[in-house]
């Protein structure tokens, strides 16, 4: 019992599921065109039609089973889902009509979805098509300045649609809207983080009982939590940490200290020369990610042969990694992740990814339940390809050295000023651009370094962090003073969307 979410390829589909879990309602994601029998098997109390990259005019766009509308449960359409509902029940959708992207304000709202809301209601829009004529018996229950049909409902109060995304952090009152939908549906509210832990433990035990697991550890929260999960599940595993030469300053030593002191049987592999040789001269970001993914797998194959046998390769893959690599039904590819899009066809292992449909903060909750120290649990996300995707263009030792020192200054300053825990992720990017400057009476020609810090809840959307100007001034002066190879520092003001958090 709970909410069935039909996935039409939105980048946010599993975020919808997570929001319902936050509201303690069980939720499950199924393909958008799932057969009615599959939907019925979950005994849904409500159904959600997700957004997606397709248009309702696309003949290849997935459509829900018609029986979904005869289940007798409330249905909520989000973005594409709302447009589908409008067209399905006799309304009109127009291409390119009143397109909206980013933040918008509801100028009018009413009805059960908006119960308890008052004043300014900010929402997050991302659509090109728009509903221009309502189905018979339906009414518009919300509007923005540019769109008079921002939300709709039928006369019986069973079918609802919202053109915006209530599930993202940049719709601040979106949780209230989703909670109101649960109230309309009378859905049960007894789902907790402990259920997520139990589900992950059950998956590991059911698949890997009596088997040996090779675990890729980075020292970050995902792989560290996974190591504790495997231990809690009673699964025999070996934890392998690969130093690919693309780590932050002092990171290898920090990882070894943290995991060894926690009793983890850690095997460190020094593969710095191997990775840098494979990356030599490569500037395309997708190619860099795939090269790193390929080398990772080869290293693990070699370790498996040395330490094995192993049946499973465990990875701390999260849902944002999967969905950005087009892991969802009908989803658009944004970028490949080293442990998703970069994997060769024949691994030699079976993958074990119990966090595949979880988000970073959910894994942090699991880490808390499993006893992971806060120093690791609350660490900022760091990409598997490491600094290779924070150096724009070819990667070499000289650039890595410059970026490590700059990144360390930035992160250390955030911690010193008490700002580290106020941002979701902070990073430095070494650009291929050089800029003329002056040091004393001498001309200087150094790299342009971009600093980026974002606020987020789950990494699916993010806003640039409004760091204090005095802090940015201090960091921007300190970095060129201490790192003469850098001549200019800029700060990135791009949100996600349109940009991703990482530059590559």
C-alpha cells in the first residue's frame, strides 16, 4: 500500500518517491507504460505520473495503461504528466506555448492541493509545451504571471495536475502540496529510514549470502556506508581503495587513517601512473569519465584475481548518478558517471548497488544508523573521476598540483569560517584560460580558477551558495598570493538547472 509513481523519464522521478518517503508514505517507481497488473500488484492508494523529456505530441512517448484511470484512486500528473492528463481527458496542449524555466511565483492557487498555503508560493518550472484548453469539467486551480494554467483538477477531485515540480527543493512549499495529495488519497504514513536500511540489508543478504564481495571504497560517505552495510549484513568482503592520482591534497592518507582505524580490512592500490598515462592528452569530459571507468574496472579485475575469488563488485552508486547517465525509463543522458556510464559491457562481476535508488542525504541517514562517524558521514560529495573532471582539458601532474593546492585553500577556508556545513558541495575548477595580471612591477600570466559552492538537499537541483563577500574577497586574494600559477579567481553563479554541479 502506498504511492505508485509511473516514470516517464524525468530527472526527478525518484526524487518524487523520496519526497513521499520523507512524508512517511511508502512509494515505488514503475515504468510509465507498466502493465495494469504490475500497478495493481502494489495495491496503490494513489498514482503519480512523472514528468519527462518527451512531448505529448511525440508518437513514441510512453503512455500509462488506460486501466490506471479506472483504479478508483487519486492521480497526480507532474509537468508532462499534467499535460498528458489534460490531453487524455479532452483538453488541448500546445507546443511552445508559455514556456517557463526556473523559478516562478503562483499568483493564484486554490483547492485541496494548496490547503494551508498562503502568501507567496514559489515553484520550479521546466517545460516548453503548455495546457491551453482545459478538459470538459476541469478547472485551473493555480496560475503564474506567464501561465494561467499552472495546476488543474477534475470536477470530482480525483485527478490533479501541476505544471511545476513540487518535488524539488526550489519549490519550497512543494512538500505541503505532496502531503495534501497524500491526505486526499488517504495514504498510509508509516515509512521510516529504518525501512530503507532494512530494505538495503535484505537486498544484500538475498543476493550475496555465502558469496564474497569486492568493494570499491573512496573514503566518502557512500562507499564507507556501504562497507558498514556489508559488515552489518554479515557478507564477507574486501575493501579496495584505488589511488588514481586524481585525489585531493592528503586524501589518500586521510582515507587510510579513517578506515583502518575503524577495523576495515583496507587494500590500497597505487595506480597513479596508470591512470595519468591513460588520460594523457584527452580533453573531452565524457571520454575522460569513460577512461577512468575502464581503468577502475581493470584494476578491480586484477585485485579480484589476486584476492579472490569474488562474485560481486559492490558500488555506492546513487540515484543522481544513475539518472544523469540515462538510467531511468526514457530519461535523457546528461553525463556519464564512472560507475554507471563508463562500465564496459563485460565486467566479470555481478554488480551489487543497494543505494542505486537512494539520494546522498538518505545514505547519510543510513550511515548514522550504522554508526558512521560524522567526519566521514557529513563530508561533501566528491566525484569518482576526482580532479580529472575539475581540470578542463588534458590532465597532467602540473595542473593537478596547482588544483590540489587551490582546492585545499578553498575548502580549508570554508571550514575555518564555519561555512563548510552550510553548503552542499564546494569545489575549485582549473580552467584552460590564462589571464594577464600584475605582481609587484612584473607582468603575470596565470590560470583562471573558478570557485563553486552550491546549496541543495539531494543534488538533483542546486542553487549557488550566497557566500559572504568578505569571505570570497579573502579567498580570492589568498589563492593567487600562495599559488603563483593562478592569476585570477572567479565565482560561479550558475544554478542546477541549467548547469550541473560539476563543470564536466
